[in-house]
C-alpha cells in the first residue's frame, strides 16, 4: 500500500509541475503575441504616415513649384514645341 501511495504522489507531483510549466509557457506566448500585435499596429500607423508623406511629396503642384523655383524651369511657349512623327514601318509608341 505504501508503494502505491508513493507512486500516486509521484504522479501527482509530475502532473502538478507539468500544469505549472504549461501555464507559464502559455502566459509567455501570450505576452509575445501582445508585443507582436502592438508592433504590427505601430507599423500600420507608420505605413499610413509614409503614404501620406509620399502623396504630399509627389503632388503635381509641389513638383511644378520646385521645378520653377529651384531649377528655373518654365512651360515651353507654343512656338518652341516640336512634334516628332515616327518613321514609317515602325509602330507609334
């Protein structure tokens, strides 16, 4: 009877330690999941900000103003525009 009790106590201890270990692992994984989700949210916010910045920097008005002010560019006068026709036998591009 004593051997049976000792065996049962040993099984009980193994089960208890296994339960504690699995709970600890589950909590650790949950913490890692929350950290990854937080990082994903921060990256989504940063992506939105970068898209907004790109659309601002690529705006046609901004590019045109930069070309006029920094590079001194201007639209060509009607007499300065030259059109080039493709050679016969070549498809137009």
